C-alpha cells in the first residue's frame, strides 16, 4: 500500500509510530518554581550529539514537562528498565499539574547532583540536563505542528554501578524499554555487534 499522511491511511490504527520504532523513552522529571515535582514518559526522545552531549524530548502539546522545563531551564531524563515498565506507564496518567506522578506510581526520588529536579531512584541511569533550546516545528504550510521540542545539554550522568560490566553499561541487564506502535513496547534482551568500516582498511 501507499498513502499520503495528510489524506489518511484507511487502516484501523495509524501505523506511523509502528514504522518509526523502536524509540527510546525519555522518562522526564522536572520540578517547578513552587517545588512541585513532575514525572512523565516521552517516546519522542533521543540524543542530538555527544560533544556536547545534547538530548531532546518532544511534547505533543503544551504539557507539564515541557512547560516546567521552559520555566526552570532544567530536566532529568531517566532510563526505563524492564522492571520499571509498569510504573513508567502509570506516570503517563493525565494527572493535574501539581500532583506528583512519583507518588502516584510509588516511585522514590533521589537528589540530582547538578540540577534541581530529582531523578528516579530505581532507574539504572539518569541524565541531568540544562535546557539549551526550545522550538516548535511547523508543517509544510507554515502552520504549527502542535509539538514543543525541548533540547538540553547533559551536565551530569548517573549510572547505577550494578549495571556496569567491565566498564560498559549493561543494556541487556537493564532490559532498556522502548516504545513501539499502538500499545506495544519492547525491552532489550539480545544484542549483536558490528564494527564500522574504515575506508582503505580491510
């Protein structure tokens, strides 16, 4: 089949998120100026660069994580391990602003080192970020896409030592969770390695 997204696909469910998958989950924690903590998962999340280390998450609409990050200039991206998947899903609840999803999902907070928002204490890794840019993508006709993209430089990285193996982060032990299409998720339980070719070398 072939379809133009602007004209519809005729399928029971939109396949776009299933095609662009798996997507890492940015489990974003923020704290507003009144000290209220927020936690929410974003499947539109990834890294832009390594030097400097910049990550981003995209909110479809003006949601709390994006608005609080814009107000305070800080956020933490927590890693979702397989054993935290159900609690991560709980934090996607449409709770009113000011209600802590940490409490709703029975998650403990742990203090960050360099930013104000706490990290998820149980997460195998967390990225402490300071906002570098916020932009709002536009469609071809110039209209707003309705999304808010928050980019932040990673100023501190927390890794639970239990997930380090011979100096490498053990992604299979963490069972890092990714978002697929529809209501589906995946966790990393198998990896394979390939070395990048170098021109002129065998």
